[in-house]
C-alpha cells in the first residue's frame, strides 16, 4: 500500500534531487523510496564476510579509489581474463 509522505528540505536540495531523478529517468518518490529501502535493509555484519574479503578489506585507500579512472580499463580487462 502506498502512502503519501511530506518532507521539509532545503529548496536547493529539492532542485538538485529533481534534476538527478530526471537525469536518471526516475521519479523523486522512487529515489526516496529506494534510499529508505537501502537504509533499513539488513546488511551483513563484518564477521559474516568470507575470510578473503576480510583479508582484502582496507588494502586500497578511499583516496586511491578516487584516483582510479577509465584509463584503467586495460587493467580491468586483463584481470577479468584471469
């Protein structure tokens, strides 16, 4: 059952969200619903991750992740081929 929800937000946030929704071919309501769905979703706790994931966690810093770009497509292709 769908229910109406009223939110109070800064106008600039609303405008930005509307633009984002339009650019991604989604409604603003759908974006908010997806956000809430992800927010309350059951997420696995760290101890539930497989040992390999735990071992690799933190190997690359957030800063280094941001430096990666499409120029690294060749490396991705090589790694995928393995």
